[in-house]
C-alpha cells in the first residue's frame, strides 16, 4: 500500500499562489477528509494539503444493494488486511455516478488508500498513480503549522477546507480555494462563533464537520464542533481579512463530536442530517449506541432572534429564551450505530453502521 494521502471557530485563509493541473501521482501522505465537487471531482484533504482529482467517474449507476454485511471485512480484505488493521476515515458518495468512495488508513503501515463500492456491491481500488490533479498547499503564518484537515466541501464553486493548526489563539483555520482564480490571491476571513455548550464566544475549537448550504441563490457554510453546536457562516460576500460572525442556531448536546452532516429535502421541507458520536464512546440519553443521528429542521438556519446565547438545545437543558428545540430536532432511530454517513440519492443515505453481532454493515437507508 504505497498510495497515501492525506470550521471550529476561526480564520479562513486562501492560498499563496495559483496551482496548475498536473498529470501523474499527487504523492499524498495522508487522507483525513474526502468529498465531491461537480462532474466527479474528488476533493481530498490531509495534513497541510488539499488535492482535487478528476476521477472521470460520471456515468450514473443504480444502487441495488440495501445492505452489504461485513463491509469492514470486505474493505480490509481488498487490501490484504483484517478489520482490526484498518481505520475507516470517511465515506463519500460521488453524486455524478452514485458510487461510494471510502478513505481507509492501515493501522500497521499508516498508509492511506481509497476504495470504491458500487451499487451491486463490487469493491475496487481507486488508483492515484496516474491521474489529472491539482494540489494546493495550505499556508499559515510564520511559526504556525497546519496539522490536520478535519473536513472538506465544495461550496458555491469553491473548495472549503476546515483545518487544525498549532497556534494558540487561532488554532482553527478554514481555507477557501477558488479553482478558477488566475492569480491565486488568498482569501483570509476570520470567524467569531458562540459555542453554546461552553456558553462563551470562542476562536480555538476546530470545526469537525462542514457542509454547503444554498438558499435563494446564496451559498453558506454550515459547520459543527465538539459538543455539537450547529453554526451557519455567510461567507459568500466576505472580503479578504474580514471577520465573519457565525450564527449558532441549535445545540445537540455536550459530550458529543459530530462525524458528518448534509442537507436534503423531503415532502417539501429541508432538513440537515447530522451524524454524532459520544466522546467517551459510551451510550447516553437512553440510546442503544454511542453513535446516533439527528434530523434538524433547516429552518433553524434562518433564525435571527433565538441564536447564540438564546439558541435552543435538543434536550432543553439551557436557560435561554428558546430552551428546547422540540420536534425541530429528532433522533433518527433507524440510524443508531452510524459511524460514517453520506447522501446516496434524493430519498436515501448510505451509512456504515455497527452490526449487532459485531463488525460493520453498509446500509442504504430511507431519509428520515
């Protein structure tokens, strides 16, 4: 296995120079996050680097498998390992083809690899020795090191990457990349966020997950941190070095870390589906698993009054003016045990989940 790769409260930075597409091996050192842009464009983040790869995977396929049992064994076996030898880092479905991409890391060699799973259950390696790619180095101020890409997304024609850094006051940095920019001029935007679980404004906690949210032709970034406040940032019109104040709109509860999120529509209403894991890996709230999924009414993102200090909590434990989210946040009971989550199509999500008998299962589940 020689192929390897590699919001959150703070600064959004751009890149120092324009990058050119190349043909060959991007020589990735670690893979920490993957997502998709248009036309099968695979976005990969790891360390202090982002790479976009033109997969050419644009032929729509039908997903006919409701379940693939023992998916951890299947994936590990494809690279000559056992389930205990791998970490499944990210699941992302290519919307152009409907094929699932899974980022793995070998716990033995620390090498990273991407495998694909199609709707018939066929598993294959996605090779990166000879691909058309564009690489971006994530620059930080002198004396500061970008240590990790926590999540990545395609937002309004730009790549947005949430990262973790070593500086004391702005350890969370978000990079925006305009792939079509001729001069590669950096966009540096600082953000200010009220962390509902900590009851204070913060700038250091790294965004663990982020997603694009488009409404009335305008793009926003929605993200979440450890202890799971959900925050919306309007960055589309933000100028270089401007400070953007996020709106914390709901708190899912303390002691959690978000693992993934996306927006979808059902019966004329829009929702967010947020995958969550308990920090101590022990079940809580009377749930059967430490891993659970919340369905959030997307209308909360449009709140202007009950936000930040007054943002509602899923369990109603805060003392603000809107202390309880009520039915605007519901636990998706069919999703208990979800470790990785990605939208599959307009009616289903793809989830890698715990199995009752041990191991993991890949399931195509109806959107709640």
